[in-house]
């Protein structure tokens, strides 16, 4: 019986070996002539060799067989992944989706890979610059197959159902209100326990990091020690019928066969790992006098561009907190943004749109498309007595924000059949309160 264990710290140099093989890590060097226990040494590089030390990412894996032992890759027609952003005409409208439907296992068995659907994105993986937002819906576990992403990193946000994720580095249990990041090239399998749904933010050409804190100081937001990394675990398992290794490569899926489990890493060390984080650990910063601070104060992780302060993608949450601002319209204000904003809801009711925006659904407010609270929210908040109040109790909404202009896929606009075509109507009751005689 395997007990889930973790090491803590974001981006740390971790060292781990399966306790069944003490001393599996070579001492004093990475690549000895003969590794302990007859293992193979294999490096997994997450950055160029010559990156500056603060951004240099790599781990050394000590495994029973190297990952090169597989048959040739062949195209795999499965799932609804794409990075063809021109398959349908652009749509600048405010878009909202009803909860994405999870197929019943009795009708169609669907695992994590076959349940991946691209909703929107921009850029492309060959140029190593871009993002994609995917929805996953599944009802069965991955059996004798794994996935790795050659294109970029997956930030996975489960919304319904927990995920037991096996990686080359060990196992992680990720439940709703937690997130995990599987970085480029890391092989993983997802076990589920019923109908399961969630969101994925994929980034090409950058890794997620903690945002700089500036005047906030040394502490706050997501604290590094609250990020958890799995410990080494291996299985020496032959699979005579064939184990399928799936690669997401240049936006498409390819499958290769091998006759052994890829989770044969007995020990590893390095700073390039999968990790998870519980959103309840986030230390919320807020305005305590008047007006709003920008929502950037809710950033958990960011993937940076070469332009200072401009993100390829931010992962932002809106957790439970106190609202105390005086003489202030407290819900999110009306806004037009040079960034693209995709919102999702893990649980509860989002403060600016209590009706229509549901857990397991989403919304997209594209670049410079106006958005803000619906008419009912505006009227209530304009007349509310401004006392200290709890905001978002029992709720967790999040945002994937990007400096790229996102295109929505045909699946998102048509095939999914989840687009709420009446979304715009939530603003139609807004009326003019203008009176030139009354200041």
C-alpha cells in the first residue's frame, strides 16, 4: 500500500529515492559509469543548458530502463485538441458557456486524453510562444497509457472529481480547489473515480513562476512552502500487451508502444518537477480604505514574456475574503482590457454574476471587449449599506489572463453546444441614472 507523501517548496532543488532502494542516488556526480542497482541515468531538461542559474531547469532520473526504449510514434486520432486558430471566423463578443457536459461511462468511456477539448488559444507551439485553454471531461482512468506534452506546460484545475496523477517523479492526489502543474516533457497518467471535469491552461515557451511581490514585501499571495512535490515511487512492471506512450507534439497526438511501465524511476534529483498547490493556502491582499486594487493582487502563478510586467499567461483566483472599502462600488467594475480574460468557476456563486455563470462553465472577455457586473448586481451594490462583509464564502472563481488575443475553436463556438447565446442580455436592463441637475 503506497502512502502519498510530498516535499514542499516552489522551484527547490529536491532529492528523492524510493525507500525500497536506499542509496539509489549516485553520490557526488550525476552520471557515473555504473549507477547503483544497475539503473540508467537520464536527464530531463526544462530549459536551455545555458540559461542563467535562476531560470535553469533540469532533473536527473535514475530508472530501470531509459525512456528511449519504445516503438516509433504514429498519429493518434483522439480527443479534440487543436492549435488551428483560423478554423472559424473570430468572434469579439462576450462569450459564456454553460457547464461542459461529462459523458456517461455507460454510453461512452472517456479518459483524460480522449476527453481533452481545446476551447481557445493563440500562438503556436513550433514558435514556442503561445497558450491554449482546454476543457477536460472524463469518466474512466487511463489504463496502461500515459501522456507527455512536448509543446509546453499544463496547469490543471479540477472542478469536479479528484485526480490521482502518477508521474515519473511520483504520485499526486489533486482535488477540486487544488491545482497542479505538469511541466513540458513529463510523463503522467490520470486515474479518476467517477465523472470528472476541469480546466487546463497550457503555455508554450515559458514556465510558470511565482509573481514578483514588489511593495507587498517578502511574504504574501502564494507562499513557496505551500507548493508540494511528489516523492519517488517506481514500478518494475512488464506490459506484454503493450503500454501506450502518447506525445502531444506540435498540437497533435502521437502514440508509441513499449512493453514496460514508464514509471520505473527509482530515484531522482533536481528542480524540474511536477507540483501541486491548494488554493485555500493563498494569502489574500485587499484594499482596506477605498476603491479597488487591481486584480493582479490575486495572481497565484505567472508565465512571463520578455516584456517586463506583461504576462504570456497569469493564473488568478478570487477567494473568500473581507470587503471593507468605504464609499466604493465593491464588485468588479466595468472594464475594457488590453488582455484576454477567461473565467472559470470551481464552486459557489461568482459575486458579479450570481446567475448564469456556473461551476464547470466559463466565460471569455476578449481583448478590449467591455464587460462587468450584470444589471442586478449593479443595482444591489449601488444601494448596499457599506459594512464589513464576507465576499465569496463557499466560492472559488479563477481567471486565465493573457496578453495574447485568443481565438475560439469551432468546438467552443459550435460543437460543444454549451455556448450561452443569451449572455449579452444580462446587461440589457442597465439604465441611465444621469441627471445633469443633481451632482
